[in-house]
């Protein structure tokens, strides 16, 4: 497929050239978010910059991750109504990226935005600035067609997705008047649909016997793996995707032991906490203030069936449904009460994919996603 929308490519290059790294405590998305909002306005789309510090009671909201500072980290919201009745559909993508790491690991500047062999390179290319570019182009195309589609399309460019954040997604959820369904343009592996996703959160324990704490954590991780292998949304093919980081348990100089623990759809994080705490009496335990939430959207829902049909119409291929890792899609489901799936072209686990050096996104894959979303919006109200 030849990509027909050079504007999307140009916008993605511009977004990549504006650093917006998240260091796990705070992030630096303000500049790229202001640019994104201005770009939308300059192209005739009304857009709002919403700063969490201006939302009354934001720090007391149930979905707020308190460990992350959200000062000067806005969310961008824009919408377009069609010319006939239909559903309200929300698209989200995140503006923050992981740090670039050592510059020596890159073949070129991590903010180059260069095009080579049909790919766009730079930090955030595949995770997740392509999603921002596609969302903006989607609204612009629908507007240029005179709003000839049913319902309403809302887009949200959010900060603070990396490092278990989700505060940007929470900002979006409290700033819109609900939606019928949502698609998070992130993750995936050459256009797969994450209809289900893991939840989970960080544990840190202090005690006189760090080896005992590690033993308890590793035993829990083994049980999680067994449940993953038999879970209908994941199965034995899923674990190799996460194996590299799954068994990571860190010991710090202060004697603490920490790790991330996964929660599967249908499981309760409070049960996980009780199991761990019962095995470590006398230890001081700190849990992440708000876990990422697992989610599961059944394959027969309108959201899944219409998205798969649109993808097949555009590409002639079937959209594969797989289980996904932790994402903000679970927060949209849990706190927004909106059915949400993750859909993208992130090439997970392959060279140059999310969080890796020489990160890139395939222009052809990005085009297929954009045309799929256009088809979905035009035909499925």
C-alpha cells in the first residue's frame, strides 16, 4: 500500500523532534502537547490543553497515581461531531516516551525523525507518537469530508503513560462526557488487537531476611506464569513476550526487595496483596498507590467485531486477537467504564520496537491503521 497522507508522516516527524521523556517520577510533555494542540487549531480543529493541577480534587481521584508529579503535564482533547446520529468513540495515544538511554546506542539522533526504507526513526516513533499523528490526521480527514460520518469522534493525547503512570488518561476521562467505546492506539505487534490486557503494580518489602522476600516473590511469579499459560486470553504463546522482564527482582542498598507483580483479567489485586503479606509477617511492605488494571473485552462485542471488519476491508487480512501487557486501556475500562482495546503497529519484541535503540515505525503499517480507523468511523456508528 502506498501511503496517501503525507501530512501524517510530516506531523510524526515533527512530534519526534520534540523530546517528551518520562523519567518515572515526572515527565516533560508540555512542549510537545502545546505543539500538538496548536497544530490541530491551525488546521481548523478546536483543541483544549487540560492541566491536571487545574482540575479540582484531582489528587483525590481514585485513579490517581500519587507517586508521579503531574505539574505542567497537560492532556490535549479534541473532538468532531458527524452529520448524523451514532456512537461516541474515543481514541487515545500517549505523548510521553521512555528516556533515550545512551546516545552511543543510537545510529543517529534519537530525535531525528528521519525516513529510511519506508520507516520513520526516533524515540517515540512506535511508542507512541505515531498514534498522535494518526489521531490528528483522522480528525482532519473527517472534517475535510464535511463531517459525513455518524456519531462523534474524540481524541486524547495524554502524558504520563510510561512507568505505570495513567494520570494523563485519568485527566482525559474526567474531562470528557463519557464515550460508548474507546481504542488506545498503542502497543500491538504489526497490527494485533489487544482485547485483553494484564494489570499489576510494584511491590517493595523491607525485612531482616531479603532472601525470604525474594523466595516468596519468585514463588508468586511462578504461579502467575502457570495461570497465564492456561488463561483463555493469553495461553502458552504469550509468556515469551514478557519473559525477559518477568522474573526481575531488585535488591537495593537499603535492604529492600522490589519487583512488579502481574494481575490477570478476572483476578483481584487485593487477593495478591493478601497472599504476599500473609507470607511475610513482620516485614514492612509498600505497594504502588494504584495498580494498573487488567481488562478483557470479549471478541463478540461491537467494538471488536467492527474494528476487525474495518481492518479486513482495508488490508484483506484478519486482525489477530491476542492478550496484551499492561496498558492504560485497563484504566479506561475500569475508571471510565468504557470498553477499550489496544490497537497499533508497535512491533513488540522486534528490533527497533518500543523502548529500544533505533526505534522506528513502518509507514505502511501506520497507513493501514489510519485507513482502518477512517473506515470504522465512516461506516460504523
